[in-house]
C-alpha cells in the first residue's frame, strides 16, 4: 500500500437569467431598501445550514485548522480530518506566503491520501495534480510518491516506478527521511509484487549507505524489510520470514500500524508459497484479509484476495481459487459504486465551505452599512456590484460543474468498457475451469446454486453489453432469460443479488450509456435528433427518456450533446 468528486445539481433558470427579466434600477432599489432589515437574518439562517463543524473553524488560521486535521487523521477520524483539509484547500489564494502555500500543499496531499484509503482514486488524482501545479521540487516528491499508488492500482507498473524513482531521488536530496522510508518501501513492494526483486538490490544498497540520523522505528522497520527482500532474492526463505516477522514487531509502535503489517504478512505468505507450504501461506493471507477489513483498507483487501486466488490455484484447490477470484471481482465492483457517494459527500462540504466564507464577508459588510448613511450607500453599491459579480461567477462555476459532470460520465463509460473487458477475460477463464471440473450441464439442479449464479451472471453481463440486443424496443427480462438459457426467476434473482438492482434499472443504465456514446459520435450520429437516438436504443416515450437520462447522468441530453461537441 502506498503510504503517505464533483457533481452539481443543474437548475432550469440561473440567477443571471432571472435578473435580466427585472429592470436593474428596481433590483437595486429593492435590494438597498430591504438590506438593513433582511440581510442579517437571511445570512444567519444560511450560516446555520452549513453546519457547526465549519462554523467552529471558519475564523481559525489555516495552520490551526491543518494541525487539527492531522490530530483527527492520527486518531483515525477520517471524515473530520478530510473536512479540516477541505477548509484549508478552500482558503488558498495566489498571494499566500510560502509557509501558507506549504500548508496548502500538505492539505492537498493528505486529502488525496484519505481519498486513496477510501479507494476513490479519481478524487485522489485531482488533489495530487493540483498539488503538482503549485509545488516545486521541495514538495513535489511527496506527490510523486502518492501518484505512484494510483498507477499501481491500475496495474501501470512502468509509470508507478517512474514516479517512485522521482520521489526517492528528490526525497534523498531534501533529506526528508520519513518520505524516503515510505518511498523505498513502496519500491520494494512493487518489485516484490511483479517478481522483479533484482531491481531492488541496487536501491537497497544505496539506502543502506545513506547518512540518516536519527535512526528511528521507521528506519528499523524499513531495514528489516530490506533484509527480508535480499534474502528472498537469494532464496533464503526461512531467514526472509524471520526478518519480516521482526519488521512486524517494530511496526507495533508506528502510526497506521495496519499499513505496515498487512503488506509484510503478504511477503511472508509468498515466501511460504515459494517453499511449497501453502497452509502457512494461507494462514498469513487470512490475517491480511481480517486486518484489511478491520482497517477498512479496500485496496489491500483486493490485493489479499488476488493472492489468495494464486495460493489456492498453486495448491490445486480449484474450488477455493474460484471463490477467491469471485470475491476479488465482487469487491472491485463495490468500490466503483462506493466512490460515487464519496465524491458527492466530499464535494458537498467543499461547496458549503465556500458559501460560508462568502456569507461571513457579507456580514462584515453589513456592520459597516449601519455606521453612517454615506457608508451604507457606498457599501450598498459595492454589494450590488459584488452580487452581480457573484452571479456571473456562479454561472461560470455552474458551467464548469456541468462540464466536469460530462467528463465524469464519459470516464464512467470508458471505465465500464474496461471493466467489461476484465469480466470477459474472467468469463473465458471461468468457462475453461468449469469444462474441466463439470461433466454435467450447467443448470440441471432443481435450485440455483452459487456456482450456477456465477455462471448465469457471466452470461447476463455478456448479453447486457451487446447493443444489438438490449436496444430492441421489445427487449424484456423474458427475452434475456431465453438468451442466457435460464428462466426469468433465476435471471431476476441473480441481477438483484449480485448487481444490487432490478432488470429495468440495469436495462435503462445500459441504454443511457449507449445514448451517451451516440450523442458524441458526430461522424455516425451527428445528423440525428436526440429523440431519434433514444428511439433507436429502445425508449418509446420522450418524457421517460429525458427523465431517465437526467437521473443517471445529471445532465439533459441536449446539455450532454453540446458539451460533447465543444
């Protein structure tokens, strides 16, 4: 494990459009006359809706808020920590001092780290790229280390190694030993995972020669890991296991203990596998599974199931290997679903923080209005201009949010296509395994078994990713059942239990995804109307199509098409 979102609601009429319908002089007169009586009460009501948390820290310095966030982080209170870091990030201005800029960059990296711990890699990447835009070498190496974790999740070992090498070299130059410890551990873990420990030996020798003081528990832990990796490379497995167990003992006193323990147990498990002791290997992998669940570390849980599958497969236990493979695929799907809710929650707090800061500024202006009539008139004019500027800003932000939402929908479609390729590969391997282990037909029992569910799900996914099939206007659950060689009861059961939705929801999502592809495919579908495309994919009602499209994507078909053509 590498150590260390953005959805808007689309409104039908914007404030700027509404303002154009009323003469400017009337707007200003009503605004100014009602300001003294209405404004304080109005703002106060809005402040209460933001929440006590932000109100508590709104007048604190960003240094104090950041330190409070670090306290929450070390206490394992991730929501509170993320909230503090979000407030710090919202305070950034281009004219901040170097010290404040450094705090801002720390907050971005920590916010991204929390997002990674929640397996929300798209949100994490957005935080890290913001940090890289502003950081020089004195800070960028921390971010390189974090970005490497994202590449590792997507199995891009080349880019992961490139970022880790940058992080290590700059970290050594800056003498940030804590960052160097994390980076060298990540480099060793990467090389171990892809069976290329030979690439680690040079780094290990270089690390041992560094003049590091003081040599704290972090240093001792990494040295024990280095010992174990060298012994693994020379196939001295008992000595490697002993070194790794010493590392686990050292990790007992380190923050985020599970982040150190879980990978080390995996190292031990792999050593046992190479010795042919699969029972001991699986015992350590079961420890990894439990610790990953306890620490809510989804990426480590995914990696654990991957190695459980490998261990069972090498031991010849094909049934257990298939079960581990299924858990691996299942949790990856659940991570994708959980990410969407996390993005909404994080972005909601960020927006509320921004609103609250504007409201505090308006309260300050209101006090000045009460001093003298002349001061009130001057401030009234300024607030009117600020109101207009805020309206323009809000509409720009609204347009940006719509664009971001469009990009997320496009990315989601591309991600779904990639996941489908993985499922297809998994389906082919599963069918090969089932041909070897089963001589009878797939559905000859009177009830649907777990094995039958797994096979039926593979068939359902295959059919539901074929536009030629699900775009037929008479396509139904009965027809799907016929195509997969089962009945409607079993098909509905598998969809509900494994995908967490009913057939109609699944069908609407697939059809809307197909509509999205065609709306931006100007070469083949640019001459067609939105309604014509909707009818092609099976929607019979225009109102039902628009309602369903907006529910799934957050945009209207026209908005989506316009953004796709920009």
